[in-house]
C-alpha cells in the first residue's frame, strides 16, 4: 500500500465525516498513515486489504504537537469527535498516567451514525480513581521515588478510610495547594483544603 491513503467515497460523503472539524479530519488522516496493511486471506467474497495493527495504533499528544503543530486542546477535541462519531475506538487507555500510551483502532461505527443502530461510545475521562494515581500502585511508586514519613510532603497522595483522596501540588502561582477528592453520585468532586 505504501504511501497511499484510500478513503471510501461513502465515508467522505457521510453525515458523520461532514460533521467533523477540520482538525478532526486531519487527525483521522494521520491515524490512517499509521495503519499497516496486508492482503486479506480466505473468504473470497471479501475484498481489499486488512489493517494488521488495528487496535495497536499510537498517536501521542507530544507527537501531534511536535510533528504536526496540533495543540493538546485541539487534539483532545478531535479525538473526542472521532470516537463519538465512530471513526476510531480506544483499545487500551493510559487514562492520563504519565508515559502510559493509549492505543487506538480504526472503527467502522461511523457507517451507522445518525441511525438507531449506531453504537455510541464515549471517550473515557481520566480521574483520581485511576489506579495510576493511587498510593501503592507501581506507576505511582515510580513517579514518587522519594519516600518520606511526613504526611504533608509536596506531591504526596493519600487515601483515607472514607475513600477520600488528598493530593498536594503546586498551583500556577507556585503556591502549595492541598486538594480533597471525594466521590459523590459516581463523580469525583474536588475542593481545596486550607
């Protein structure tokens, strides 16, 4: 297949495609450049190549910004559009954990967009409930190599017996801030603690 990107005419004329932003279209084309194809084996009725790395495609925020000039907020909005309209799916998520990549698959869900048969998928949102942020998790331990007995060390994350999480960080003004994360009605609520 080399350097050629082939898009079905029905994709380009679809309601889902025409409703995408310019950045989302650009990001989808970048995803297609990352696809590795092979000839389809067996099943004589099926024609065309198959994506052999589908579900393992990686496109990071750093790559988007450095290689294509797409800012993080623009990429985030584009990914949300592509997922909700059925062009890509997340097969493994880093969920905001540093150095953990998200893997994507090219999807055909867009074909049913706007019909009752459309399978709606929402983009998972990072939350403090993600194990990567919890004390004791291997990823958390790697990120916090310094160990201290002081409960109020900057950068510390602590979970109390009520399931509430206290996290210390620095705000944009350089001030140390402690944030309390509480779960209520299946949502995490954050409030600063004096």
